[in-house]
């Protein structure tokens, strides 16, 4: 399944709208915050004998109440559409990841907790935002987290997810900074908190936004608890992935990748790529062979280090 898909539900005095570009789309929140309201309205809209809610959708919507429903949707030949799960109890994270991996659907998951087993984007964490209208109220699925990536300091410390290519690149570019691997994206918030407690300042956090959705809440909680924007000066930079940075640079200009990078939803087939990060990695590996400088995630070759000025220009446009 590819492309952006949307649906609108019309009720008396209300319109509910959502648009999705990626495989996994998360609606988090504590009990009592109203996050399950959309599930109830979708349920009404899918009942043939219920006229209280009318659905207009680009693709079919499927309600998933149990592991059996999920198995039927994923392996039973249901056509492309959006599977809607509300607090998927009885479905483990492992089962959710394994069953949905190659299924031809997008997933709208309403949940109290982050889901570590599936790689969802920071741009795929949503809330329903109310906009009062003259004739009807509009509830629109809106990205929950916004990021001010402008940096007005030279970083003294840079945190990266791991010690792979991104770490090697930033260590090469920022020679006067201490570049620290968090040894996994789930450790970034804990490491940042430790550095703040130690009184460290001017910290740049870099992670792959295309698969960081399950960790973004903890990161923002760390920032808010310490009011670190004033105290420690921290900048959060979450590009889609390091591979996206390289592909966006002038190194690969001749391949005319603009549409693939700006409208990835039209190219990253969800039955093949569990996240856009894997799409960018495969694309970069394939194109890099034509330069005889094959890209490897585990070790960045001298060719890419020698072209670091072109890559960092992409990052500096956002920072």
C-alpha cells in the first residue's frame, strides 16, 4: 500500500478527519482523555443500520477487536485499507509487529502506551484537535509533537542513537564536540537526563525521526522536567534518517530524487518497508553502487566523510 489516504466522518454538528502517509499511526493518551471517541464514531459509521455517523474514505476501514480479527485482516486477503485498533489488549507487541509486517494496510492504533516493537515516525503520533466551526465542529488528526530545531549554539556534546554511520559522520564534522552513542534509541532520554543532572550544556540530540515515535514522549518529558531549553541549551534534531540526509545532499543530485524524498509515501510500499528509514537505506545502498562507494550502515567510507560538507549543509538548513 502506498500514498496518502484520508477519511472523514460526519455526525450531527461534527466532522472528524484523518490523513495518513505511513504504515503505523499512533493516537496515544491516558484513560479519560477522549482518545477512544474516534473509535466509537468509526464503529457507528461502519454499521449499516446506524445513520448517526456517515463515513467518506479513500480506502476501507477495518475494526480490529482481537488477535483473531488482526490475523483475519492481515492474512485473510482483506484489500488495502486502514485497520483501526483501540487499546489492543490480548495482542502482544511481538504479534502486532509480526502480523502487520507484510500486510497491505495502514494501521491506526489507539493506545495508552508507546509500542516499542513497531518502528513508527515522530510524525505519525497524532492527537485530535478541535476547531470550532460555524455549522460544525472539526476534529482533525494533527501531529502531537512539534520540533523547533533551530540551534543558536555550537554543540559541546552530541548524542546519537548508536555508533554506526551517523555517529561516525557527526564525530568527523564536529571535531571539537564530544560525540556520544546512546547504544540504542531507547537510551537517549536516559542519557540526556544524566548529562543534564551533571550540569552539561549545549547538547545536540540526533536520532532517526522515521522510527523514533515510540521514544519521543520520553524525550520531551526529559526536556520539560528540567526546563532545559533555558538551563542546559538542548537542540533536538530528528531528520527522517541519516540516509535521508545523504540522499538529500548534492552528492546524489544527478538522480533527481526530489519527489522520492518529499513524497516518500508514493514510493515506500508498506508491505516491503516497515518504516521509511528502511526505504531510504535500501535506496542509498542501491544508488551508491553506481559511485563504486557502496554505503554501509555499520561503517561510513572515506568517500562520504570527504563529502561531509555537502551532507551537513542539508542538516544546517533545518538547524
